[in-house]
C-alpha cells in the first residue's frame, strides 16, 4: 500500500543529517507551542472558566492517557504499511483539526461546552497516540545512536525554554484580557486554541518534509498476538512496566489538580500560577544536565531512586499549604515546592524514558515501548477520575491534628495537619507512590550500579549541584543561551544528556 509522503530519500550525508535534525527540532518547537497553549495550566483554566465540575476535570485529565491503547493497533499499522512518516503526518493533521473544534466550546453553552471540549480533546489526543507510535519508531531509526544524547538533550532544552517563555506571556495576556473584558473571560482560551491549531499545522508541514528512514522489509511477518505478547513474556521488562504503571497512577492521582487547587482554593490569578510554573520549568531545565550526568555515571535506576522520592515529598508538602498559620508565606512555600518538583520531574522523566528504551531489545522497540505506554497510560487514565471523585467526597470532610497549650490566662493552639478536600487527595497520592518505589527495587538494569556507598556519593553530588543553582553562577547557567545555539555543528557538548524518546505533542 502506497501513501502520500512515501519515503524516497534518507538522511545519509552530513548535509542531509543536519537538515533532518533542524526539521525535527523546528517541528518540536511548533508542537511545543501548540501543546503549551492546549494543556496543563491553560486547559485547567479553560475548564474552570467554563464551570466544569471536579469529575469533568478529572475525566479530561484522564483522556490523554486513556487513548494510549490506540498504540496497539498503531503498531500493527506501522508493521503493515511500513511508512512511518505518512502515518505520523496524517494522524497528527487529522487530530489537530479538532483544536479548532475545541475553540467553539464557549459558544454552545456551559454544559455543552464542557462536553464539546472533552470530546474534541479526546479525538485530538487519540490521533496523537497513533502519530506518537510511528514517531517513536521513526526517530529511533532516523537519529544515529551516537547522536542520541546530543540531539535529544538540546531538543529538550529548546522546547522547555520556549514553553517557559510562551506560558509566561500568555499568562499575562489572560489576566489582561480578564481585566479589560471581565464579562467574557473564557473567550481568551478559544483564541489560544485557534492559535495553537495554526502552530500545530506548521508542525505537520515540517513532519511531511522531514526525510523518512525506510523500514527494512520484514523477512518474516510476526503474528500480531506474538508481537504484543513479547514485552509481557520478558520478566524484567514486565517488572519495569509494573513500576511505571504504579508510578503514573500515583503521580496523576493529584498532579492534574494542583492548578485547580491554586485557582479555586487559594484564589491565585493566572499570571501568579504561571510564575510558579515557570520556576518549575526553569529548575527542570537546569536539572537536565545534572541528571544526565548522573545517569551516565551511575544508572537510570539509581537516579529514579533519588528523583522519585523527592517528587513524592513535594506532593506531600502540598498538604501543608492548607494550614492557616502558613498562609502569609504560602506563595514562597509553593515556589519552593515548584522548584524542587521541577528538579524531581526532570530526573524521573529522563531516567524512566531511558530505562524503558534501554530494556527494549533492538529491532523490537516498537512493540515494547507501545506496550509500556499502554499499560502506564491505563493506570494514569484511571487516577485523575478517582482523584476527581475523591475531591468531591472529601469536600465536606475535614481531618485536623494539632497541639493546644493552655495557661491560667490564655490558650495557644498550633495546627500541625489540616486535611480537607484537595489536601486529602495530595496526601493519598504521596502514600500510594510509596508502593511504586517498592516495585522499582525489583527492576534489573544491565549497566550502572545501585551500590549503597556509590549512591551516597550520588546524593552528595546531586546536593552540590542543586545548591549551585541558587548561586549567581547557577542562575547564569539557567538563563544564559544554550551553548549548542552558538557552537558549530561539529562541536561536542560538555555534558552528555541521555535521550527521552517521546511522541510529538499532539
């Protein structure tokens, strides 16, 4: 079967490789701009201004994970058609059309608007899952293994920098819009979705002109059942999938509601939330080099053993933001939580992506990575729905713990814990995450070390690196122009960052 954009060229020469890298990088920037405006903080704000319930917010947060089961038929599609660029470009293009549909939500009434937004985002994410499956396999063969660290490291740095700046500008734009047009706050999100759709189609065009890497003709067609069963028969990879599935459940039980909590309970403006999010993204960007170096020196599992507990501690710290006596300093507490959570997220994302690819046998990465994505996404899709139901359940319940000192003249009370609504949920997520850490201990990585003495050295080195971020030199590393922008193409970076092969944003 022949499809449009069927490959006739490959990136073999140095010039062709440079052009290929540029096109993939430009597509990442266009897709990141699209994703920034249609997910996370802005999607949560869109839902809140539409008047969505906690359950509806949980359902929409579950959609991107629930549609990942489509990677299974996408694997068959890739194996049968064997034209990954065509599959990726067509499916991404169809999905991004629905960003314009999502922009119509404010014009059909509050209740129908929420339903339309959920349905449009569901189709958009479903087609992104199909595109992602072919994109993962395509990039696995298109980018030389010797260039993985350099290319995907600078790609991550560039997209993170873009999303940080764009989010800050759009956050200020939203607050300005609401100040000038207080009666029509939701329409600003419709404008952002239209703009994101335009950026998305620029990304589709870039995908369409990126050189493909032909898949070798299969000498023997693997039965579909065998193709999907192989990852589950691999005992070590099966243990990895259990860890990643339980981790994604714990993380997504609370994470989708952080923004809702700040909007509804604390009452922050969008610009304030964007400032906190920007701090998290900057710390994430600064920490990528640190975690990449530690992964090279130790192992992915060792880094997960540090970054994952830090993430859970940050999740638990959200529960203390509801205490009355910390309210005068709650912004600074949230700023610290966001910075540490950005550092932890960088380590978890980088190491979990690397270890999944590392444990996938050569030539079978498509089915292994797809199986891992589907299993993890299934658990991640259930978590925010449960989280939304729990938030509604705990909204009328309260659990407090404190100390009271009474004297003959007065009494002083100090509240230590105050669980209510969202803070109940954040505490539960931290406890559930402890199980995933237990599952990590059974995963075997073929290289690196988890020796306690060397892990102690890893902790000390990580602490020194994190401390340096608060110094003038550390801040300079965060805000200065990345070295790869000015360095000639042949130069080598000082720090090698391992790749995280993820699908394009939509």
